[in-house]
C-alpha cells in the first residue's frame, strides 16, 4: 500500500509539472522545434549546418521559454547530424531545464523489452532529461511500460499527416477503428497513473487536422492529456481544439511549429523578436480559448 | 520510361547486395548486436561504459563479419549513451563497410513528412551508411516512402515479443488482423520495387516466435524479404523458418543475438573465439536449412 502510494506520487509528478507550467504561463501552448537548414533566418550563418541548427534552436528556446507551457523537440532534425546533433539536443535540454520549461522529446520510439528500457534511459536518464517522450504503441502496451518508471509518454493515436487514415482508420470487427483501439489501450495504461486532478503521465498524440475525430478520441481517453500537433502551418485551428481541453483547460497541449519558429520579421526587428511575438500570440490565443487566462 | 528503369535499378541494388551476401556466406543468418553492459564478457573492462560497449561491439563484428550474411545493430543500446554512443554506431558502420557486410540499423523509426526524410538521412546519408533501417508503419505508407530513395526498410509487421498480439492480432471487419493489414500495406509498397529475382528493398519484420502466423504472412508478402528476430534465446527455431525462406532460400534473414554474442567460452578460449564459433554454427544451420550450402 505504501509502495503503491510512492509510485503513484512519483509518477503523478510528471503531469503535475506540466500542468503547473500551463498555470504559470496561462496557456496550453507548445512550440515545436523542428529546424530545417534551408528555412533558417538569413541572419544565421549556414556554413556549418550543426552550428547553424544549434544557434537557431537555442535562440528559439530563449525567445519562447517564459511564454509557452512546453517545448517539443523533433529528434529527427538533430539526429540527422549524427553525434554532433545529439549533442545539440543535450544543450537544448540543459537550457530548458534552467528555465524550468518541460520538454517533450518527439522521437516516436517503440521497441521491445530491454531496448525499450534503453530508449527510456536515452530520454530520461541523460544529464538534463526530457520530461516526456513520444512513443509508438504498435508493439503493445507491455512495450510502453518501461518508459513510465522515469518519465511521461505521449502515445501516437491519430497522427496529423494526410495519409494517416490509410492504417489508423481501418475498421475492426467490433466497430472501433485502429485509432480507437490504440486510444483504448492508452486509456487503460493511463487510468492507474493519474495525479490529484485526474490527469495521467500517459498522454496521446491526436492531430488537430481531424477535429471531429479528435473530440471523439478525447472522450475515449478521459484522463489522458492530448498532444495536439498541426496547429498553424499544417492547417489545424485553435478554436476547434476547445472540446479537447477538458473542463479545467489542462487536457490538451496545442503545438505549433513553423508558424512560430519561422515567424516573419517586420520593420527590421530581429528574428528572435518575431519568434517571441508569435509565441506570445499563440499563448494568448490558446490560453484564452482554454480558459487558462 | 528511362527514369522508371533507373529508379528501379538503383533501388533493386539494395536487395541485390543483401542476396549477394547470402550467396557469398552460404547462409541467411544475421547476428543481432544489442550489447548490455551487465552481460559483457569479464575480459572487458567496464569502468567506462561506452568504451566497454565499443570494444565488445567491434570484437563481435570482427568475429562474425566473414561468416554471416548481415549484422543488425540495435540502435537503442548505443543511443542510451547519447552522442558518444551514436559515435560508436558510426565506427561499427565503417568497420562493417570495410568487410562489405550489410548492416540493418534496427532503430524502428517512424515519423511524418520532413521528419521521415531526416531519419532517412540519419540512417543512409552518414559517412558509412546503413543498408537497411527498421521502421514502423502505423503512420501510413506515405511516411515510409522517404526512406526508399536511399536505402532498404524492414517494416514491423508481427513482432517477437509476448505481448505483440494485444494490438497486432486485433481482428478487422474484413477478417484480416491488424498485422495482416500491415502486411498488405508492405506488399503493395514492395511490389513495384523488386530486383531481377523478385525480391524487394521493402522488407518486413516477422518474429520467429509465432511460426504458423509467420508462414501465413510470408504468403501475403511474396516479394518481401522477412527479417526474422527471435532465433535462439527468445525461443524461435531455425527449422520452423524453412517455409519463410522461399524457393531460392533468399526470402528470410534469420537473426540470433544473445545466443551468439554471449556464447559461453570453453577450455580457456577467448570470448571472440566463442562468438566466432557460435556464428559459424548459426550460419551452417541456417544455410543448410535454406538450401544455400
């Protein structure tokens, strides 16, 4: 009984910290940092790609850290530069920690047994750990449990890409879709791992580009915080996300990437100023919509 | 027409090289390199974990490189050590290239759009590229295509873990399982990308721990090379894999890990000698079964 309490408390701490960050910033906005060399501001010297990606990423992080509830790092954008790129992730995690900014490492990992434990270690046992990791549940819920000893997870349920229906919308013999079945697996994993407010350290990725389906998935996963990518450049709309946020406004993290990190500059302002302004605007819009300000 | 031919030829080169390696070694065996610090031979100094993992991995690779058809690197085992671990993957890929040994980077990646392209770059555009990458198709086949411009993929269809049935064996309204649907998606992706012998650069992961299901999946994916983990320590049996290998013996890659890389030493032999002996035994057994020797 005592052990159960301790486990529950340690686990609940992860969602508690995320929700505290939403309350502190008055928003449920997340900036997705997925830099592509060709799109960086002209002010950044691109001679050395890793140096350029590093300078840009640190600049974005500093510009948004006090404004939004969390940061999503797209691991692929750094991993493509090998060991040097992974080193940049370390720097970003350390800088985020100094701002007490929760970081979702968007690495979409998924493997069995000891390999899952290794991926958990890679995310949560580095010198400055990520708070959350995105994961793929195709291999079954047993493969998601190793992560939960050390951090939070967002399980891919319904992704924001155009072709996601090809597999995720297949219909099961009991009437559910494949996405629904994944959602039910996530809900079962989440239920015993809730904080005092009812939110779990098991979250789910549900794209903003399928609003009606997202709302139905919200209902299937009552204690699950939704990570909602696709706001802004991908076409997802903040107003459509209101039903996803729950009564207390903490039930969804709305993620915009390109519309913030590549925000156009005006009247000779610095690119970091444009990013900061775009982040403030996103925070205002999402916070007001969710009733957090 | 000319462009189509060129694309097909460049892509077919990947499966051609794998099949050439099977013919050169007379086997369809693969050694899975997934080192765990606690299990390394006592002869290896574990004071510095990354150094120990590096020394062990290079030793295994040298011991099996001329014996087996390919090597599978479990990315998680290296990634858990951050940038330094990723550097070890680079060294292993370079050493494998010097032996002309095809490498499957078992990283189980899966993401959308430009992120998929980044993961493809991380696997196939490094200084010594991997030949194949394991990927997760939950996000749909459009997310698998970016990899195919530069390398081969093995898509997770039916994994070898005990709990894989929870999701993968769910039944669709048309009678197929979720695994079957994934297999059909893989088969469709594979069909236009075949070499002269009929094998594609789109492969599939099908665990040896479910032999009857594996055989049925073989039939659903006629042009697809199967990557079959779970031989040896996980309980999969070489003889059960005969129906997976196809008429020419090239249709399956049988992967053993722990039973080879931690082979017990006898009469004071070096640990690398024990690994070499176990690899030869695996090559003999699989090669004879598949009719490749």
